[in-house]
C-alpha cells in the first residue's frame, strides 16, 4: 500500500485518505467507530478494487487514524460531514458506498443528504442510531449521570485493551442524526450483511432498517455464527461477491 494523502476539508479538518483511479462506479469505504482505514475490510476492498480495475476511496474520519483532530471531540455529525466532503471533492458521479458498523449509519446519512451521488449501498453489520438505541439505552442511571456530569464515560470494549471513551457530545449529537425515526428512502440497490453472532448489533437492527426503508431493491443476508468484525476470509469473500453482483 502507498503512503496516504491528505485533503483539507471545508470544515478545516485535515483528512487522510487512499484513492485509486479506475472504472466506475467507484467504491467508497466508510469505517466504524474508532476504526481506521488500515483495517482488514478497508485494505481487502482496495485490493479487490485494484484487481478489478475499479476506482476506490478509503479514508480516516477526523480524530481517527492519520487525520487531524481528537477522537473525543468528534461526533456522528462531524464524521458524516467528513464523508460527504470526501465524496464531493474526490469522486465524480454515483458511488457504491460500503459502510461497516458506524459506517453503515454514516452511509444512510449520505443516502439522505446526497442520494444522487449513490449508485448502491452496502451495509456490513450496520449500526444506525447506536448512540441512542444501544449505548445510551445500555447505561444504568449512575452511568448516565456520570456522562451528563463529567461529559464522558469509559466503557470496556472487546475490540481494545483500554476502555472506549463515549462523550456527552457524541450522545447528544447522535440524537440529531438518527435515521430510524422516519421513513428511509433508498432509491438504489441496497445490500445489508449481518452475522447472527454479532454481540454489538442485534439482529433486530437490520430488520428495523428494512422496516423503515423504501426502495426497489433492498436485501438482507444473514450469516450464521459470524460476529461483528465480519472479517473472516469467508466474510470478505461474501463482501466481494456482493459488490460483483450489484447492477452497474
């Protein structure tokens, strides 16, 4: 992989990215909460794109990876704006948006804000509205009081040795960014991939997305026994197959 480049966004944030030129529709990968563009799905998709001659973009949200900013100062709205800025400035025409976990939420925010720039959408263990429906809902009264009083709380995570820091700002902004309160118009092919052993995103989440969504071609694939990472060789192969089978 080559060294990353940097884009100075209108927001003032400096965003790190990798982009390769290729055939359209290009693929844009949106990573998850506290993930960076060097994760297994992001790098696998770049290798897939290179082998298929397809254009591809992966990047770090502000406060993530090589991009500017502090993670604890960011929120869903900031990261969605980062994604919109990158798509607007670095790509042309409709894109295939692939969102993993929180990236699935951000993909749906892009679908709401700029549907004309989306050729298709793929959600991998998509986690829309998780700050309210999972994070806040899972806190007890004492933990909620800590967040409101101190502005943040550290919670253990199976994905890191140290606790994840969740801020009051993240939670309050997340309430403004929810996509599952109203109907979701998705007028392009949509594919959701979900593992049945995902402890972070319950099976009710993709079903709820489909209940809220309207569109001509929306499908959900469940993979028995797969967890939230969705990054085994078999899962990566399924992601590739899903992309290859999308109408062009």
